[in-house]
């Protein structure tokens, strides 16, 4: 059996939905049978989902859990009088085999799935508040009322829970009710061996030797030459005798542990053999120990582990090894894992089908039945969705670009126009090609009635239609005029937009040819010219870089060229073509280095002046609108 579905009404961030048809949960989330990874920005509701589960079915560590006043939903912007008065959380379990089902017969329901009758178990928590007091019950049953679960049955539903920033070293250290002792006590190695286990013999022998020492005897019962131990115990017992009454005289002796299995296990410590092991290594050891509970033989209870911030204290490579192991383990066994993470590295290493994005009081599974992604898209994204791209799952807005130049230049333009991407939580993702359709479908939901993924996405792409001036150098290619005769440029742009756009995804196409060519046509033409010349010198002199002499030479070349253009009355289109085609393309000057140089030049200019120029230039308007779409609420249609 596994946790199939979670429904929440009025718990923390998640309120409830009220329609003409009734009151529905604020969130209804389905889980995979194996691995589930919850991702999202801070305060996106990941912890609320984990807590809702563990509050309802409790944990195997028997930690104290209590519903607080603050757990009742309070809508954003409202005062305390609007706080909800009742919480309802439902955990629905499916996938029972007969051995598991026999423990829950009194509470099971039967449903038809694909023409086949199957068991399901609905466990629900109902909490109510009266003034400052909170009352709640946990029941189960197929109807709305249900009935209380027995203690034995409840124990079969407990989950394993690992807290964020967990103190793994403390959990594995000897102490009363230590987590290590609880895990060992549940393992087959100690089952039904309360007084027969070999550890009893070890402890008896140790206790006897210690007792002998403090009585002045060796292990054979012979008197020791050193009687310090005997003297110490006699002195303690002498004091104790004075403190106690004649009829109830107290006596004492030293031992390691009482001869009870629980006490013996509480004295054990699990250490790494390396003396230099840090927090991360101990965290891995702790997770390995917790997995013992899930691998128990003949255990017919729930095998669910909840882990917050799985990456806690673990370096990147170890994170990858851990999540790859857990993904494989969940696929080949009955173990269910629900994890949270802030790590793009982990988000990039698991299948999209196992990913759940938390955003705006909702949760969005990335499985094939929930998104507009096609089967081929999943295969493509699993090949190319690396950690630098996976940060899109944690963003408040996403800009998708197709090359290094846009990746380097757009953050600078955004900062200049007063929309710094980092401040707005925007991720800039270089997809490296024009695969916008595949990436954009990540954000488009198949079941729109369950809510849209409110992450605005701007796809920035080149028009990629060569200007007519291109005929001056090559006459065997289709230029703007040629393509216009076949199908209008406006129609081509419309068709591209229709293919990509939808929900919160928009496509922004350069007005003419490429990013660099359109910048060369814009108010930034001279700055781009300068950047191209700098990039050429950097590219040809990696060892020494730019010297003052070389910089001065760039200025002289630009002044000379513009003077020549003025004399020849050269058109703006011809100037742009020269900068982009004759310089950048013909000389194979790096677009990335050029963009880096241009960003540096723009940062050195008067920011108010350059801002005004950029915002008023039609050739740069598509970049400005793309930035505004992901940093502002409202409609930003062309």
C-alpha cells in the first residue's frame, strides 16, 4: 500500500475552494507509488504538505505532534477574525495486497478503477478551534464520518520522518529513547528475543566484570591489588547508608545497563569509522539507518518516508548519488518516498514524472497526465535538463533564450530598465537551441480546471529571416522579400506564437533577423560596434587581454568608420549589416564575448540616459516586453 492522494482544507497556506457545487479542498494532490520530489521557492507550501501527512498518520519516532492555532488557514491580507475554524486533512491509501488489507478491514472502502474493484483507505484528521483551544480527532473510513482507528492499526500507518537541518550525530548517539534504539528495536534481528538475544550475554559479562571491579575482585573473583574501585563504592554506600532509614537501607553497585533489551539498545552508538567525518557524512549514515525500517521482512504496514531538505549538509556529488539510489530503490521495491528540496541539482537528476512543483498555494505534478508535455518531450528533457536549467522550477518567472549572447546581455538590460532579474526571482535559462516548445510545455497544464502554474514564461527568439541587403553578398538564399512572396512575415510570426504560447507562456520574436543584427539597427549600434571590436581583440590576444593602447585604437577605428559612412550617406541598414555580417560573421567573432563586452559598456554609461534610449527603441521593444512579462502582473501582449 502507498499514499495515493492528499486533500487539505484550511491547513496553513491551503484554504478551501467554494463553488456553487459545494466546498472543495484547497489542494488535492496525487502521489506516485515510488519517488516524489517536492520543489519550489521558499514559503511555497512544501513543508505544509509534509506536515499535513505526518499530523494525520503520525511518525515512527513517536514525536509529539500538536495542531496549533496558527495551523488554521488565514487568508493573506485578512485580520484574525477571518481565520478558519476547522481543518480537514485526508490521506487516501491504495494498492493494498491481501496481507496488508486484513489489518484494515473495518475501515476499508471499495472503488472501481478501470473496471476492477480495489480497496482504498481514507484516513482523515478533523481539527476545530474554540477560542484558543484546539480539539482534533483522527478517524478512518470510506464515508465522511468514519470511526476511530485502533492503536495497533495506527502503528501500521506511521511514516518515517526526517526533519530539515537534522542533527544526525545526536540521533545516532546513546540516550533515552534514541532514534537508533527505536530503529534497532523494530528490526527482525531483535524481534521476539527480549531475553534470549546474544547482547544479553555480552551485557551480563560486562556488568559482572564492572561489579567485580568495584568490589575489589578481578574477572575470576580473586582480590585485586588495586582496591581503589572497592574503596570508591564503599564510600558511596557509606554515605547512602547514612541518608537512608534503618528499615529501608539503600545500597548501590555500578553497571553499564539494566538487563532489558530496550535499555541495552539505548546504550549503543553508531559511529563512522572515519574520525574526520562531518555533518554530511553523518546525515548519509542516518538515512541509511532509517532505511532499515523500510526493508523489514514480513512487515505489512506503510513503507513511507518523508524527508525535508534531503540535501541537508550534503555536497553536490553526494546529493546526486543519494537521489539516484533512492529513485532506483523506490522503483524496484515497495518503498514510497516524499522528499522536499531546494537543490536544482537534485531536481535535474530525477525523472520529470517524479517531480511536483509547489507554487501559489497549489502543487503541480509534472507527470504526463498533468502537463502538455509529450512522450518525446520527457525523453528530450531528461537528456538536457541539467542543474543550470532546473532552477526554473524554483523561479517566480522564467526567461528562455536560445544562445549565450542573450544569456549574458538580458540581465544587464533588465537591470538598466529597473527590472533586475534576481530581485524579481526570475531564472534565465539558456536552452542552447530553439527547443522552446519542449521547455514551454513544462509550464502548461493539461487539467486547467485544477489551476494554472502561475509562473510567467518569456521565450525570446530570433526572427531568423535574412534582410534583403543579404543579396549583396549571396544571391542563393531567401531573404525577407522572397519569403514575403510565399507567406507573409506577419503570418509566419503568428504561427510561431500559436505553436508556443498558451496560459502564462509568451513568445517574443526579434523584429528583423538576429539579436545582434537588431541591436545594430537600434540606438545601441555604436556601443555594439565598440563591443565587436573589443571582442575581436580579446579573442586574438587571450594572453594579454585589452591594453590601453588597444582600447584607444578601437575608438579611432569607430570614428574613422562613422566619418566614412557620413560621407557616403550610408543607410542604417547598411551600417548594421556591416557590423553584424562583415565583422562578426565573416571574421567569426564570438557572440558570447561580444555580448559580455557590450554588457560592460552599457554598465559604464549614464544609466538614466541609456534606460530612456532602450525603452523608446522599437528594435529593442521585444526584449523589454519579455522582461516586463516575467516581472510584472497583468497582460503584456504585443
